[in-house]
C-alpha cells in the first residue's frame, strides 16, 4: 500500500472513529483530535459524505442553526470495520519490526 493511500485511509479511519463516539464534534474539534488541518478535515468530511459513509443531521430546533451531527451510515460502519482491520494489521507489523530492532539493540549493547 502506498504511503499516500495509507495517509488517506488513516485520516478517514480516525475521523470515522471520532464521529462514531461523538457525532456532534465540530470540524475544528475533529481536526485537532485527528491531528490534521481544518482544510484536510473538511475535505475528508466531504469525501465521506460523497461516499455515503456518513450523513449530516441538522438540529433545526437549535437556536444556532450551525448545530450538526455527523452520523455513520451502515456503509460507514462497514468501512470503519475494514479500515480498523487494516490499521490493526499495520500496527501489528510495526510492533513486530520494533520488537526485532529492540532485540538487536540489546544484543549490540551486551556485546559492547
């Protein structure tokens, strides 16, 4: 998987996870929590909406008409599961690589 595709999927994964827990997060809050720019967050939200992975619910009874909730659709929940599996696999591979590096460093330190 190319780095560009991973970053794209990683951002979508993080945003989907955050919205699942707190659908009323504002984009600025999402950006901070996901560790990406506000522009990238907006782009990601629009991409998720275009793909039908999330939907927007407007709280019309709210005095501030800017109150929205981003709700995961069934397709969004399924996509989050796929992205979770990919993310977990990648992290497991990284963990194994780091574990091997630590063992090599320990051996080098013992031999020094």
